[in-house]
C-alpha cells in the first residue's frame, strides 16, 4: 500500500520553553492514553523564556505562531485546542520578562495516524512524526537552536 505523502516520514524534535500551570488537567484514565501520552483535559502552561521559536512543544501538544499555524491548518492530523499561558512567576520576579508580552500562539493536539496523516505519534517514539509535506512547511520557519527535522526510520520488530 502506498502512503499518500510518499515513502518518507520525518521526526521533529523541538525546544520546550513551557511547564505546567496550576490549572493543568490531564486525563489519568489508562484507557485514554494515546501513544503513551495522557491527553489534556485543560491546558494551562507557564512560559520560562523568551523569545520562543515558531514551533514548540510540551508533553505531546504543540504551539505555532499564527503565520505557521496558517500553513499547518490545511494539513491532516492536527486539532486546534484552547489553552491558557502565563509567565513563570519566579522568572517574572527575577525581571526576565520586564517589558515583554506573552507570545501569540495557536495550540494543536496531534490526532493523526502514522503513514496516513501529515502529523502523528507512534508508541516508542517520543517526538513528532511528520510527512514530507509537513516537514517542508516546518523547514520554512524557526524551530529554535535545538529544533531538528531528520528522516524517520521505524525500528523493525
């Protein structure tokens, strides 16, 4: 069977500038696990550093700047989510965010199936898997100093 986006898939590793906020709520029901991740019922995050890249993550959810989000919306395997974001109080007390504003971001859950959709997760691979088409879109944006896109080769069992 031929994959709709061709034979190549890519692994995207991203910077994580967020931590959980006080109001974060995860679904702890084992039946809710998706590829080893607990889904978020409520997404509440704190930001530790600025500036942030155009595409970032924490614990299986992804954040894009509005220009990148526009490029991602036509692709398959993402669902937009509501979320709240605030500055980390300790970093704020240290003056790290003096005169700064929270970045405008769009939040996405990954809902895709590997080999079918443009965005997916698979058991045993912590990072995001993307199609060739999605990798091409992401490469046009800043993924940060630690962000990488590399060819995915699934381990044979």
